C-alpha cells in the first residue's frame, strides 16, 4: 500500500478525512481481531503501516482528530467472557522507531525536555521486546489479588485464576516488598512449547505463532487448561506502588527477580543492555539483539529502549497512549530460503480456490514452516513461482509466513514450466470461475461439491437463513461423515435418525427432541430466507429480500431465472457472432440483463452468480428438493408512499433503540428516501442515536444537514 499513497502534504482535507475514517475503522477492526479474538488477519508489519499512516495524517490534520481516535487508544475492548478490571494506572503502549534517524529524533527530543544537549550521556537500558501478551499483576499486602490483561489500556480482563498457574508469577512476595505493588510483564510461550503444542493437536486448533498461542492459552475460561500450556511470565514494568522501590529500572528488575518474578528459560531472559544513552551504543545493543534473535527460546519483535532513572521518566511523562520515556525499535521480518516443492490447490468451505505452496521444511524465527498460502492465481504469477524454485520466505511475529519472492540463489527457473491454474475443481470436477476484477476463483459446484457441503449446511442452519437452533458446526460435520447428511433436503429427514444422534457425546433425549422440533419449525419460512439459504455468492440478505418482494413466490422467481438464462444465452451468442471474445460477450449479456431487470441492488454480479448457480443442474435439483421441504410465505411488495422524506438522502448512525438498522432502512425506503452509509454534502438528514461519533461531527461541520435523534425521526415521518 505504501507505493500508491498520496504524500500527506499533498492531500486535500476532504481526502484526508475520508482516508482517516477508513483507517480508523480498519484499525479498530484489526485491533479487535488481534487482541480480543487472537485471530489476526493481517501481519504485524502491515498493521504498523496502517497505524503509522493514520498517525501521520492526524499530525498533519489535527482538526480531524476525533474523541475516539486510534491515537488515543491501545489494544481493544476486553472480551465479555471475562470480568472487567479497571487498571489503577493505565496500561500504555509504546511508540515505534523503525530507523536510526527516528531513534535519534526521539532521544534528542527527550534530552531537550530534560534540559540536556543532544548527544548527552544518560543511563538508559535496551531490553528485548518480548512478543507475547501483556499482563498486570496486583499484590496487596504481598498477596496476588488480581491479574488482568491490558484490554483497551483502561479496562482489562480478569485472568487471576489463570495467572496462578503460570511460571514466573509468585502468589505471595516477601515482607520487604511494597504494600501495594503492580508488576507488569509479558506472558510468552517458548518456541519449543509452541511447536510441540501445535504438533500434538492438544489445543484443538493450530496457532499461527507463539504470541497467538500465548494469548489463547492465557485467556482460557478453565485455568487447568492454561496450566498445561507451558506459559512463562517475564516482567518489564511496574504499575501502582505504595511503598519503596529503588530509583533505577535496572535495580528494580534485579529486585523483582529476587522476589520470584520471571523464570530462567534457557537464555538470559532479562537480557538488558545498560547503555550511556548515545545513539551509537543504543544501535549496538539493537544489533546484538538482532544477532541473537534466531537462537532465543522465545519470539521477540524488537528492542525496547528505556530511560533508566525513574525520576527522569516521571519528568518526561506520557502522551495519550504512550510514555515518552520508552520506545520500541522494531525488527524487520525474519527470512530464510527454501525449496518450493509443489503448488497444490485447496478448495475452501465456501468453494474458494486457494493455492498452497508445499515447502521443504525450514526454520524461520524459531518456527518450522512447511506450508505457505499462495493466495490466488495473480500472486503466483506476480512472483513467477514455479514448482522446484528456491524461494525466500519471511515471518515477522506474523500471522502467516509468506513467500517474498524467488531467492537470489535460485537457478534453473527458466527450464521449469510456469504454473498453470486448474480449470476444474479437484474435489468435484465442476468448473472453476474467476469473475472479472476479482482476485479469487471459486468452484461452481456449490451444493454438490464435497468440499463445500459442510459450510453450506452450516449456513442454512444459521440465524439469517433457516435459524435451526442446535444444528451446529460439530453435529453437521459428524452427520456428514456418517452419510446422514449430504444435501440441504436431508436436514428434514434427521427425525428418522433420532437414535443415532442421541448416541452421540453431549446429546440426550431432550436435546434431540429439541433439535427435531427446531427443524420442523424451520420449515415455515419466507421466500427470501429460502433463497438466502442456498448460499449463492453475492445473493445476500438484502438482494434476496429485494427479489422476493419484486418477483413473488418461489415458482415465479424460478420462472424468471429460466427466462433470464434464455436471454443471457441469446445475447451471448449474438455478441460472439459480432466477433466479441467470450469474456466480453458474457459481460455484455449480463449488462443487458441487469438493465432489463432494472431493480436497484440486482446488478450483473448478482445475476451472474444466481444464473451460474441454476445453470448447474445438480445445484438446481438440490435447490428444488430443498424448497419442496419448506412451507414458504411470500413477502409483500413494498409500495413506496409519499412522505416528508421522499427523495431525501438519509444516514443512520449510533445505536437505534426502537428499531434495528435494517428496519430503519426499510422504513426510510418505504417512505421514498434513499439511505446512505456515509455523510456527504448530498446528505439531507442524519438520524443520530447514542454513541454517534465521526458521522455526527462531519454532519455538524457541513452545517446544512438536518440532524435528528430517533424520536425526532419518528415525529418527522409520523410513524
Ligand atoms: S515496557 C508503556 N518492555 O510491548 C508500556 N514492554 O508495544 C511499556 N513489551 O504493552 C512497556 N517487551 O506489552 C516493555 N521489554 C519490554 C517489553 C514490552 C514487550 C510489550 C508490552 C507493551 C508492548 C508495547
């Protein structure tokens, strides 16, 4: 992304605002995935890039900073699975330095605040930046009374029971310790423990890296599970204290060790380089850490540089989410060369085709890597990867290892054949389609592809489809492998297998009867839910509803689809006759159909997916058998009425109390308004519920937008 970004100095304020809103939303989402779910979707390096860009924009346009700016927050909201703990002293984050220059700038800024000249010598420490989960331990009267994760920095999650079973956390501390003492540090999982855990399958899932494994293992509801995961606590700071501690951080760490904090795990885990605070010495410590990195028993992702004297720290203080006295020097990703032995194709549960690289196993950053995702066809072509090539892979405390490209030592590339992407699904033999402008390819087999059947059935049982309580992922998987479920209509015969289900672990007469009752009740459904159940890509909740309202019953809709198939073929043939390529002819046919259909929301992409689905006779038959089990109610066509909001553009934001977002949208549309997701000069009305944030501010800034609360909206529309 860095290559295509407009330099901040050249951005117009409106573009900056838009970019900041997008980035803020992404950052909140990725922080949640990382901190709350332990399932990050992007690499740490990519996250750092997004965050950095946001900070740059905010520095250049301070007037755009919002109350809830990502620059004012750390981590993510604590998970509701744990009791909340309010930190006596907030748990902050650290600013990053990615270069010598950035380090020097930070250093000189701080020296200046302390009244010292650039280059002055001052006691400083450089410590390994441990890649784990931060934890705050609170001791009152020398007893461990609470252990909390960082959460959003203000409120963390109560994991006291789990902390009791982690090495390096004493339950009581000696009498010479302060009356109140908060010790903060990192919970890490040693690399070996991590590799063993994944290999044994004992966790019931595979963790992407030791940090995720540490987070997942710490945040268990059952502490006896945490106890089995080999976690280690290593201290790196203090929170609230009532009592005396030495005046320098280096002395405090020695003291903490004597009280039982931390563990020796085969390397001097408290590696701290005390420096005189010059850039040269700090960089030397950083280089030494980098050299030792591959031999360490645990993951590190950088070095933390800290002012050693507590007095200096207090004088420097903190900005909103980071202390001024410390900075993280982040490491680049670790890399290694290995052989790409084969490229294989995997069919995902949704039919998405993912090529996977099988590698000669290689250790990168202490973790053995033998598979790597190759994402899609373009990714392989872009790197020109061929089976047998020597490739460079990298891992940076990252979500997933990745291939950076061909190794500079690769030979024989030109003699190897280029990789050709398969044309048919390796699981069911159906065609593979990749739509224009999309990166991913999909198997067309849908309801009859064995790789997809599980996901399709889970989808049908889901809340927005037939909403069958009790028919979850696990039981569906078991029934498929026993041959009792192979297509949607089979769900309605499960009543015949009462005994088989009851014999399963976790099932008994009551739960089976409940399930069978829920299946029976699910037969009563509506046209939109029936079509939504089929799981056709892009034919989502809103599109299925629109079609159901416009076209009526299931037979009527199927009839329309048949007519569209005929028209599509005719236009396609005509275009081919005019000398068009197959792709162009197909696109022209869909464009023609979309114009003929003339329903907003039902464009060429939806039509293509719906028609492709029903073009496949296996799918069409399965859909028909499924529909025949249902009692389907028709949706009423929406008559748009004249109202005070007819023709107006309305935005809803914040939380609504008397109606859901979907209901609000439907009501506004019934009244002839257009509902939009974002504020612009074209917006006429903003309905702002409690918690409204940047949209409300933007509407106020524009000044011409009518701003209503929910009650005001109801008064205006008279309903
Ligand atoms: S000092 C204000 N020292 O890195 C927080 N933090 O990116 C100062 N971390 O939240 C913490 N190793 O969880 C410190 N040697 C170390 C560390 C370290 C890892 C974590 C810590 C912090 C995060 C910031």
